[in-house]
C-alpha cells in the first residue's frame, strides 16, 4: 500500500528543499500528518534518525496524538514500535523516528552531543526561541542526508515565530501572502540577531558570515479547506471552528497572525437579548464569584468582588439573572457571598456556588474556610488556569452566537460596559465571574471528539 501527501500545501511542504520549513497557520490543515509522513523519506537509510518534539509528553501519547497518528502510518512501512527509553518507531533498515518533549527550558540540555538528521517541531509556537535554536545546533548528520528541520504551527501574534516568519505575512491583514507561500529565503543568526537575505551570497556580503552558516527557510500556509480528507470525513468540523470566539476563529479558521484580543472582539451588547423576567425553564443555576480582598476605603484602586448568577435553559441558551459587583473588604466579601447564597436559594432553590482557589497552601486554607462558612449550600472551589482571555473564550463564543440572554436590572449597564471593553478594561471581575459560572454550567456537557483524516491518502504516490 502506498501512502503520500494530499495535493496542495501538504505536498508542497513535503517537497520543499529548504533547510527549515514551517507549515500551517490554521487548524485542520493536516500538519501533524505531514511531519510524520516526512519521517518516511529516508527509511531505507540504516543510519537515518529523526526526532519529532511536542511541548509535553501527554501531547505525544494522548488520544489522537502523535503516537496514535503514527500508528496509522508507520506499520504500512513495516515499522515496529517501542516505548522505552522513549517512544520510537524502527524500520527494517534500522532507520528510526522518535518522539520527545521539551516542556521546560532546561530540557534542551538533555540533547547535548546529539546528532539528529531530521528534527520536527509540532506546534512551534509552544517552544521558546532558545529551544529552537539550541536544537538547531543538534541538527547534524553523518548518514549522508543533509540535516533539516520541519515545523508546524498555528498563529500566535505574541510568539517569536510571528516575527520569524513576518516576511510571509501581510502586515496589514495578518493573513499569509499567497504568492510568497513556499518561497525560500536565507537566514543567519549572529550574536542572537537574525539577518535575512534572498541569497546566501547576499547574507555573506551583509554580515561577513561564512556561507556555510546560512540556512534556507520558508513558510507554507495551509487551512482546513486544503485538507480534503478531513473535510470529507468530518464535514461538521468547520462548524466547530466557526463557533469559536472571534479572535480564535480568525486564528484557527482563517490563519490570521495579527489578530489580538481587543475591546468589542469578545462581547458586544448587540449580540445578546434583554428579557424582562427570569425564564421558568432554567435547568441548572451557578453563581460564579471573583474575589477581591481590599475595600475602597483602604485606598488605591482595589478590584471588585463580583458574583454572576447564570443559568442554562432547556433550549440550550444561557441567562444572566443577577450580578453582584462591589468593592468589599475580605470580611464584607465573605458575608456578601453568604447573604447572596441565601437570597439565591430562596428564589431559585438549587444554586451551585463556584469560588476561585488561589495557588499554594494559603489558597487551600481559604477554600476550606469558605466551604465551612457556607455549610448548607452547594459549594465548590477550583484553581484557575490560563489567561483571563482564554477562560473567557467559551462564554464569549455563546455570547457572539446570540445564545445569551440578560434579565433587565439596574446592574445591566455596568455589566455590559465591562464585558464590552474586555480585555482592555481596567477591571475584569465580572468577566472572570461570568467565565467561572459558565465553565461550571458546562462541565457535565463536555464531549470531546478527535476527527479522522488529517492528511493521509492511501493508495496514492509521492510526487
């Protein structure tokens, strides 16, 4: 059985002669498959070795990760798997493809002295620039194959990768320049500064470097629409990307390298509906809290203690029924949370209370104290992870698609103003409380699926 790339960007990626090829720019373009297919190129060379890196080990071995995907490909080339000392596929000639992670900066030092002919990075923006260039120094070969690097990526405007490939990106729109996709340029890195030119000779003239120090580089853009196999096997996947919040949709569906969170990109008041009364078909209530321990009278610009009561309706819509937002001392905040819990219970019977837990022993002690203080109520605490923007994205997606309603009240204008100006607003307490309530409402409704068909075409040929 023959295996090979899909026509278009994936085939272009696998046929590029550049020393460093960066591939992707959106979700669903068959990027990981392409990295793995590249590992087949030199399997008849007994001394050929490749290592494909992910940020952490779980991303390699998790369901639908690199290891599972390799298991769909490499057995067709008679490769045998082993997991110790690291996940590896060995081919009959003795050639091998291994998988490893670089979770911490220091992990790169474990590769000191290594010689790796083919280095792959899956999701390059997850790695630091120093990790990338250190591993580039390990990109050496004595097997007769010129050493090379291949990497995949999704857009991240704040990553070093955005600056590294900026020549291939339209500075005005953030989208890849189609006529530059796959065009090779030359780079040299001297004293931690990167110099670029159209030819290695031009680089030598510009920097007086050795011509052997010059590396050829290209970026090849791809999007979901380039992956005909995935589009055919999972036609609903595109709707998942379209349902993302605006910023993530621009990144992962349209491949935008310049999009950044800005006021109005998460929440607009024109996207929700104001209703007069609380609907009677709410099946679950959660009051999410964001805590602040400094009162206004203690000076400065203290944050607010915010509590957002959110419910999920039978029709799948969400309703924000009440918002508490006040500068409180620690003691006043505790009492306000208890009083609000009593009011919620009287009005809505079963309301879950969601409180954030700070890291460390102090946070654990505070959480235990709150649970005891709120005895008789349904209370849970949880450590927050990720940025405020990341935590807000799931709720923002529902908001942007018109699935959120707000009960009319005096608090509406203050609430809408803060959400509409997020993430540029000075205070984000009500946003955090909303994100917390929404995540708790959705915990019992999460279903994960891993689409098939990321880029493997069977019974086709290399070109």
